[in-house]
């Protein structure tokens, strides 16, 4: 007699229990704020390549094998290779026009330099700052910043120009708070300095010794610096990786940040860096002694940057003593930590956005919750961030109501310029006679557009990088900024490595992943507003709720495809929401049209992403077949299998499901361990788990907990039998809805049959 499915599963459980080598999947804290509304495209240069259920120190979900969402307290040896791979080909060094664009010359700086010469702080005869140390180790350089930069030059600039600057402070003693990993920098500019007067304060004199034991917070850091004694470290992999680690933390802690400024000072060679969602650009190497005025332009400009210059989104506003200004979350956090004696009157952040599909509609003023629902941690990525929003309360009484509804979700992101705008896809869905029951399972998009400022699109090349790099830099500076000889700025190039010479050994330390003049993959900033505000599907409180959400999301997918002629292409755990709005029909919502295309499109976009989220991608799609509607339906199957594998059955008291503590060896781990990320082999591996009923029972259902097997096993079996009938092959020719148009309804009917038998459990 052939073995039954139950006996196969029991046999599998015995073998599974015998091998517990995989890491534990930690449990999510109860009542944690989790609402991921985005996706993770499979790519070698962007977000995480692999989804793994876990948590960060803040309770947000993350992936475990990519720089987007590495585990909390990840070590440098784990993060550095991932970050270097993410930045591969996306670092533009010695960019023409960089210094003038971000650190323009000014009369104030010229006056400051002349004063420094007259005060014998800079010696023209030797072309040297008098207090610059002969041995530029970390301690000596920090002393230079304290005694010369902060307490002399910046104080004089404050007095001459009537401005206030943010001082440089040491941060090399203790780990910085609020991060996803254990990190500390060498030098930084922070809005808040512990145990110091309210900043910025023009008359505050710094004593680095008293600041050494102070712990800073990533949420208040404006600019970061890395100090090294060896001048050859300016272009090393290690230095780039260190900066990338810091920048990743800032993007995570400050989600409205468009770019991050940083600098390296290796020996007396200064390099200014700008990191954005397309990679990094840099100035040429600046000898701070040979080019003192340019050095002043850089260090003073960093200290004087306002919220927009430092990189915050100027379209997000707040009121400061009744005056509307761009919102600065570092100031907001500093005021919350230690408000000054005369604390300024501030409001919650808000933005203006048109609501409605009609062009020219009056912008609505929406209050946003500064704690995002979801944001990306990667550097080179769409930088998706989602905020919950509501109509801005004009009265202070309304503003203080903590229980006011948040009916909207605002989604900001930097889409690849090669991809069609999600807003264009959404506009094609709009109908004047839209009825919620006709679009069951789909959200309502009430605002959508590529963002503009002063009537111009906001993009990386023009807005963020200010056009730098469009003209090749000349081999050498034609006119130095001081009396010192000109410094050659020709970019280094890679040649054949000859280990016998010191020069070639030093050259081998350069970052091998970037070319001398890599092109920028331009990105365009877009914003959309949708309703309702829902819960992620992995927070279901009953099995019935889970099945209802999946059922309605499949209905939404069918409507999207057949009515709106749109193929979603990214069905995943993150893109199915539970709708708690009782006024709307249905329970589930399928969101996120970032990767959606119109059905008639036949050509690829040219973007460097394989479309979908790897764990939930169909084997046929992984093997290279064109994306079709069937692949999306298979993704619903893998979402349910993922939940069954990594989650528990809810307790039934209204609390959401939890993540399993048991170590599990599953189909997802097997695919994750594929060598060199070979997607063709991954497709074969994945198909091997599900195509045969015998293998599926043993290798997929066999690792489930008993209660989860009883709850989700029957629906998984029905969906598997529907999607992988006898004779199915991953290399089949994609079918049309005319041939397999009943797949949607068969999956929906299977869901409904399970719902009917649960009685609300």
C-alpha cells in the first residue's frame, strides 16, 4: 500500500527534527508596528536578495541576506561584502563640478581665510595649517578639529557672518544609539550634543574630553566623517564600506532623507562624499594644507547646512513659531530629548498633495505620522517609505487628539527612470463611475503623480546631484584656491597588478567594483496616496481572516488583469493587506503596482531588476520565462506556504499570529542556499519541492507544526493540485486566460470552502 500524505509528513518530521542546524526565526514583539507596504525586487545591486522573517531592534521586518534588512547587530564582515556589492558600478569618484555645486565659494569664506592668515592660523610660507599634526592619527586630528575648526574658525565665521553653525564632535568612544547594527564613527555633526546647551549655539566652546563618553543617536546625525592616518586609505574598499555602513544607518533612522553627506580625511587628503538612492559621488582628493580655502568651503558648509541642504525632503513641512519651514526630524528629535528653556513652538509634520485623479486639483494638506509604516534600509534602492496620514487639523485641539483616524497611506519612492511610473499605471485604472464592490480587493488611489518642485521633476541627476559629472573633469586643476601649487586630480585607473612594486600594491586596495566614470542609473521621485490604511497579512488574528484576505486579494488580481488590463508581477507577503474598514466590502487588499505592466507590453524596460520577490516567485519565472498571470497566482500559493512554514496559529484571543521559534529547514532555505544565486537551478530546486504530491507532502507540509498543518494544509494541497497538475513543466509556454481562465475562480472557491468550514475561527 502506498504511503499516505499523513504518514509521509510524520516521516519527514522525524528527519527534520534530527537536523536543527539552521538559525532560529525570532518572534515578533506583540503590538509591534509592522506594516510593510513595498516589495523586494531580485537584483544584484539593490534591496535584499532574500526574504527572511525576523525583526529589527525597532520591531520592523527585514530580510536577512541583503543590505536592505540585515539582522540587528550585524558584524562588519557580514555587512561589508553586501554593501560593496550593492554599490558595485555605482560610485563616481572625482566628479567634475562637485566642489562648486555643493561647496560654492563665498565672500564669507574668503574673509575667513584672510583672517586665518592674518591670525597666523594658516602659514602661507609653508602652505600649512599651523596646528595640523605631524602625525595625523585619530587623536591628533580630533584635537585639530576641536582647537582650530570648531573653537576658532567656526566661531569666527559665526561672528563675522552673523550665522550659527553646528559643531564637529567626536563619536569614536561609544556605539551610536538607535541603529540597526553596532556602529560608531570617528567624527560627526549632530543636531543634539548630550550635556551641552541647545544647538546651534554660537558661543559654545567645545571640550572634546568632556564629550568623549557621550552617546549620540542616528536620528540626530547630520554629517559623518571617517578619519585615517594613512593617505592611501582614501580609495580603499574598507573605507567605502565603513561610510556605506554609516549611510545605511542614517537612511534607516531618517527615512525622509533624500541624500547623506559624509567625508573622509585620510592623512591630509580630504574627500567629500554624497550618497543617494543611485549610489555615491565624490569630490576629488583635496589636500587641506595645499588648498586651505577649499578646505574651509567644505568644513564650513557642512556646519552651516540647513534641513534642505543636508538632505531632507523640503516638501514635508512643519510650523516653527508660526512660520512654515521644511521639516527637520533631527531638530524634532533633539527637542524631544532635551528642549531648551525657551522651546520653539512646533507642529507635527505635514505635506501638500493633490487628492483625486484630475490634474490641477487643489492640494490637500495632510498630517503625516513621522514614524513611518515602512522604509527601506538599502542605499541603492527605490528608498520606498510609507507614512500614515490624515487631514491636517487646523486647530490645536484637533491636533492633540491621539485617537483620530489615519485613513490614508502616503508612499514616497525613487523609481528607476527606465520603468514606467506607478502613477501612469494607476491613472489607467481610474473610472468616473468607480464602485468599491467592482474593484473588490484593490485599494483606492486618491493621489498619484511624479513629484515636482518649481514645476520640474525631482530626480537624482538634476535635483540631487545638481548635474555634476555631465562634463569630464580636466586632468588637473587649472587654478588652485591658494598660493600652493596645483594638485593633480586625474582619476585613478586600474591596471595589471604587479605585486613587486609598492605602487601597484597600493593601487590594488582601490575599490574594485566601480569604474573610473560609471554612469548614473537615474531615479525619479514619486508620491501617491491611497486608502484604506490596512494591516499586513502576517498580522492575521484568525485563520478565517487570513483566508478572507487571500481570497479578496486574488479577486483584486483578477480584476486588475481582466478589467484594467494590468499584470501585477509582485504578489508577495508585503503586498497583501487586511482591510479593517467595515464600510468597505471584502477583507483583503492587493497593493503595490511598482512593477506592474500593461498586458499589451511585450518589451523589457531595461531596468536592472528581475521582477518579483524571490521567495514568492514561480519556478517558471525563475527559469527565465516571460512573466504571465499564472506566475502571480503561484505567488499567492507561496505566500500561504511561507506563512504556514514560519508562523503560528493565532491564540484566538484577538492577538495576531507569531513567528515560530523552531528551526525549520524548508523550500525557502533550500533556494536561499543555491550557490552563486543561479536562478535556473533555483527554479529546478523549487519545482522539485512542489510538482510531486509525494515531495510536497514530505518536504513542504512535513515541516509544519501540527496545528498549522491542520489549519492551512488542506488549502495548500488544493492550491498545489490546481497549479501543478500532472504533466506540468516549468519550461512550458505561457498560457493565456482563455486556456486557464478558471484558475482564479478555482483558487477563490477553495478559499471559500475553507472559510465556510471554519465558522469564524
